[in-house]
C-alpha cells in the first residue's frame, strides 16, 4: 500500500474518531433521558436503559412552563434573526459598494471589536438596559443581538465577489442603490444570507448567559434558562433534565442537518475575496 492511501486512511480514521467524540455526549443525553432515576447514577454507567421511560418527556414538560419558554425562544430567535439580516445587509452593502470618507478605517475598527471578549460587555450592556428600564422585558433579549460584526464581514466578502459591472450597469439603467441592493445583490447572495440566518437562529435558540442575566420572572425565560427548574440545592433530576435538553436541542439539530450544505457554501464562498 502506497503512502497516499495510508494518509487517506489516517485522515478518515481521525475524522471518525472526532465524530465519535462529538456525538457521544448526545447519545449519553438521549440514553439518560430514557432512564429510570435509579439507573442514572449507576456505576459502571449503563448505556441502554432496562426499560425506556418515555414518560420522562411528559414529566419534564409539565415540571416547568415549557410552553411559555418555547414561545419566548421562538419570538426571540425569529426577531433577532430578522433584525440581524436587515442590519447586516445594509451595513455590508455600505462597506462593499458605497464610497464615503473613512469607510475602510471604520470597517477596520468594526472588525477590531471582534477581539473584545463578550464577557467584558455584559456589565456595560446590563447598565445600559437598566437605564432604559428594559430588564425582564423582550427588548433586553432582542435589541443587543440584532447586529453581528462577523455576519457583516461575511456578507461584505460575499458582496465583493459579485461583479462590479452589474452595479455600473444598474446605475446606467437608472437604478438607485436601494433597488440594486434588494433586486440584484440580495438574490445573488442567498447562500450567504441563509448561512447568517441559520447561525443566528442556532445561537439565539441556545443562548443561556444573557437571558439568565436580564430575565427575572418565569414569564420571560427562554428554554435554556428554563432548564434550571430541574436543579435544586439538594438534588438534580438528571433524567428530566436530559429529557428537557433533548427537546431543546433536537429542533436545531434537525435544522442544521437539513441546511448544513448552505452553511458550508456560504462560509466558503464568503471568504474567497477580500
């Protein structure tokens, strides 16, 4: 066997091993969600339950107002995704097609903000929202997350890959920048926009720290924060916790499984030109 087949075999082996490491926690979560309480902490661990406890899912749903949590998560996810798409499209078009003084410098400063850890912004953002009296309200969950520097960068790179001749031809035909953006650039950039929307939806759906900080009442909690209902100072109901976690994770896993082709295409094509 030559060197090339051996390298290919090694690469596939590493990929399989990496996939196993990534998928094992999800399999353990699924297994635990179907166990009886007595089997959760068994040593050695028991992967396959003696009897599948599907009732854990019903019990988890009834243990907390998950209906309300689902509504909040859907509302926040949809609103922040639409808001980010709008701000990203407008900003990316300005940085890729419009010419104004300080454009490149402003874009460089914008990119520099990506190096600031998000944890450093928690306190300033919280103080700002307190002054607006937005704590424990929907604006606190939505407004700070309708702009993404990474999304602007990704879409700008994609816009730069669209031939400049289309822009000049549209201007000669009398098309304004606004019409050119929405009738030509946006339809041509569908893969990048789908990627941005999916990444934002997954991020918003799984967000935990920020909703935990800015919500005080059960009526405003989102699904990840609602998992706290299964943890107390004396005991944690792991089988119910894992059942609730499965209900939260499954929609995003299915969404990503169907749309991963668009995510890969959008990211790869968005980085071709700078």
